[in-house]
């Protein structure tokens, strides 16, 4: 049998790649990881982690305002964008180091550089010391995704979520295009931090795949917090003017903004990867096509995470990595092989207030079951009887009437993500 330089070559040191590499190395496999940028990938560097840190920062503004109702005098508050950015950068650098230690501690060989497939068993990595060609019994592609900005006049003036964490100046007037996870979360965060936020969504609702009640409720709450949410609206053109970016919406409305953020979805990182050279097939959305065991059209090459899945979430990338390592190397001693169940993936959206949800939406349940009972409660949290905030909470249970089984749980309110996580388990 041909001897390879390593048992497993992982392209991409993000959530899924690092988890797969570490677990495989712990089982005794000889593993190499190539990462072109910072270890930890999207989630650690420009995704979940910095987003949640900024969301915490934004919640302080609410806390200061509400404190007066409980007898506190807080005095004049001042937000320093530079200090928040520096604190975030320090923490992310620490996490990059933690990821590196985890990999090196497990015996993984790390290569810093862009990796390209040469054939079914060979990867070339462009490192600072020159190109390296490495052969591997198995290759995992875990290269994640990149923001997608549609063609629009003035596209060169817009930014994506990748830039938002480190903007040189705090955007006092921010216009956000999109109604998905990132658009809604960043609208809440920057509104909380003091920006005047306009959010432009092309359809009649935000968060399209969510329960319709949740979408309507969170839109109402975001508006109460001060986000100017414009539904059924699109951007016609963006022009640079002396006083900022002039954004003309369909219908003629004009908004001047310091920053225009496009949060209109992400597409798989497959460019420059050499998929054609190796014969790896993609679908019409450029996602790498995989079977139930994450195997691509080339038997020795696998793909996981955002580059191949429609559910672009960190726990999904992690779950796929663990299932794939069990499949390739066998499960850990005394454990059954892990498999991913995509049926009921819980999810949280860190809007203000948060959304937490698991299971079917009401619409989905009505399609699947003959009789559906809805238990819905909307209320003002006790805290807000004194805080002065008008924020309300929504809880909704979707129940299959025949079996009396809960098939969907949806919440919009403080800490909804954490609360629903308990039920999801
Ligand atoms: P990634 O983590 O993106 O890692 C891919 C890595 O591959 C990158 O480091 C990249 O540099 C590297 N790479 C790419 N091509 C090459 C190459 N040719 N050679 C070498 N290296 C390469 N998910 C949640 O579950 N919860 C959240 O709260 C959440 N918040 C988010 C907020 C934002 C703003 C964004 C953008 C995403 C968020 N996500 C969240 C989604 C989550 O970040 C992704 O689903 C997750 O990071 C996907 O992991 P991955 O391993 O597939 O890819
Ligand atoms: P989403 O798919 O969530 O939302 C994209 C939004 O952009 C939708 O509102 C969509 O409208 C709109 N849109 C798409 N194309 C266009 C266009 N050409 N013109 C105008 N609007 C357009 O993508 P995001 O970029 O927000 O996030 C990417 C992924 O990252 C998410 O799907 C999620 O998996 C992950 N993520 C997870 C988070 C979490 O777990 N908390 C947080 C952030 C990201 P329409 O509704 O009409 O389709």
C-alpha cells in the first residue's frame, strides 16, 4: 500500500477543521492542518465570539438606562469604541493562542499558508518558507464561507461583517442591508452602542426561516429599541458624498450613512482551492457535495462545515467534525460512533432581545401534523415594571395535538438563547 506523508490533511483551521484535527490526532493519526489566516476561523475571529462580546457591550447601555428605576444614579456615561476594539482584539489573540496550543498539544503539525488540492491525495501549501507538497491518506476540506455582496451601484463603498469589528471610526449612522441573522444582530448591537441604525430588508419580514410570530415580534421589539427597520425595501444605489454615503432606496427614499453594511448571506470558500484538479464536485450554490459520511465525489476527500452544509452554524461544523472522525478512525474507546441529526437544530439570534428556538415553526408543524395546538404567552418581564423599558417577552409552544408532544419551542426575550438551550438538550 502507498505510504502517505500523513493520515489526515485538514484544510482550514476554523471551528470544524480544528475539532476534526484535534480529535483525529488524539486517536493516534498523523495530522497536518493548513490555515491561511488566524486559527479559530470565522467564529473566533469575525463571528460568534466578537459578536457576543459586542452584544454584551451594547446591553450595558440598556442597563445604565434602566438602573434609575431601581434607585441608582449612574451619572454621565461615555462609550469608547477604541477601548472596546482593543479589549476584543486582546481576547481574540488569546483564543488564537489557545487553539494553537490545543492543536500542538494533540500532536497536530500546523502549516501557516494557503492550501490547494493537487490531486486526490496531495495538497500544496504556500507558506512563508516556500511551497510544500504533502500527501495524505484522507483530506478534509473545512474552509468555511465568505460574505456575499450582490451587484449594486456603489458596491465598492460597502463593508461586510468581516470589517465591522474593527472599523476605524464608530459608525454614528449605520445602514444595514439584509434581514437575516447578521443584519438583525448587528442592527441591535450597533443601535445599543449608540448608532442611529437603518435596516433595509427586501421582503415583508425579517428572519425568513423562523416562526412568523417570532419574526414579527422581534421586528416590533427592535423598532421599540430605536432601529429604523424598512421592510419591502431594496437599495438602488450608493454614492459617496462629502457628508457620508448617500443610499437611495427603491421608491426614492434617501438615507445618509457613515457605514453601509451588507449582510446578505455567505457563500462557500471554494475559490482557489483546486477542486477541479482533484475532481471535487460542487452544487449550484458552490457548496461541496457530500454524502451522509461527508465524503465528496473523490473517495479520499471529505468536506464539512460552512463549505458544504446549508446550516452555517458552529455547533453543526463541530458535530460534523466529530461524526466524520468517528467514521474515519472509529469511535473513542467505549463510545458509540457519533452521527449528526439535522432534524431539530436549536438556534439563537443575539438581537436585543434575544431569540431562542428549537424544533418546528407553527407553519412547518401545520404541514406535518393534522392538529396543532399553540400555547402562546406575551408579557412584560417583572424587571421592566420598574426599569421603564417597554420591552416584552414572547414564548410559544407548538404542540402536536394527537400525541400532546411539544414539537417546537420559540422564545424572544432576555437570555432566550441560554434558556432554550436547556430545553434543546
Ligand atoms: P470557518 O470557521 O470559517 O473556518 C474556515 C477556515 O478555513 C478559515 O480560518 C479560513 O481562513 C481557512 N481557509 C479557507 N480557505 C483556505 C485555504 N485554501 N487554505 C488554508 N486555509 C483556508 N454560528 C453560531 O453557531 N453561533 C453564532 O452566534 C454565530 N455568529 C456568527 C456571527 C457572524 C458575524 C458570522 C459571520 C458567523 C457566525 N456564525 C455563528 C457562523 C459560524 O461562524 C460558522 O458557521 C462557523 O465558523 C463555520 O465553521 P467552519 O469550520 O466551517 O469554517
Ligand atoms: P442569512 O441567510 O441569515 O440572511 C441573508 C439576508 O439577506 C436575508 O434576509 C435575505 O433576504 C437577504 N438577501 C439575500 N440576498 C439579497 C440580495 N441580493 N439583496 C438584498 N437582500 C438579500 O445570512 P447572514 O449573512 O445574515 O448570515 C450568514 C449565516 O451565518 C446565517 O445563515 C447563519 O447560519 C450564520 N450566522 C449565525 C448566527 C447565530 O447563530 N446567531 C449569527 C450570524 C450568522 P430573504 O430573507 O428575502 O432571503
